[in-house]
C-alpha cells in the first residue's frame, strides 16, 4: 500500500489580543481557540533528514520562516484549510498459509502474516502549531515490521 500523507492544517494558538472566539483558555469540553497564520511564499523543499526537525520550514520568528502571526485587528490568516500534506506512507504486507493433512477429517493450518514486510520507516505527523517551539518537528513513526504466526486445527 502506498499513498500520499493525510491533509494537514497549520494553526496557531492566539494571544488574548487575537482571540475572537470567546472560548476560555483552559476549556476542556468546548475545544480551544485555534486560528490560521499568514503565509508569505512557499514552504521550502526539504530532504528527509531536514523534514524531521523542520517539516514546514523554520518556525515563526526564525530567519527564513514563511509563516507570520496575523495582527490583532485582522486575526484570521490566509493559510487555507488542508493546505499541506503529511509525509507519504507506504508498506508491503504479506500473508502466507499452509495446510497439512493429519487424518481424513483433521487438518492443521499454519499461517504467517507480515506487516510492513520491508521495514520501511513511515514518519508520523508533524507538529502543526505555528507558534510552538516544536513547530514542524516529527517526533514519532508508524510501527516497524510486525510478524504474527497462527496454528489452527480443523476437524
């Protein structure tokens, strides 16, 4: 299976001056206020190693950043919904089974299943909060190769 990454939204947690939602800052049941930043230019192309720490490019305030925080009189940025994609995902899965006849009525089935057979590293989802110090960093991966075996008696 191979596919492009899932769509991502880049957002920022607004300061009190930019917050137009009226949600409490520690709201657990009504969500939190998140808004989209401004983008000026395009995100730079990155190698696989660079994309682990700066998937979207430098964070807001850093030299070369393409994202900026909107002003308090216009708190809604111009970054579109689902404007970015997570890293691509691909893996090969394989299932093999063999039936052995014991008697006329009894059989044993041995089954082996391999998930992510080639043990390809699939990167996780980057941090999407533009005003976070961890913005654009990928801190996880999808599971490595997994193998399971099964033995079934059929009669």
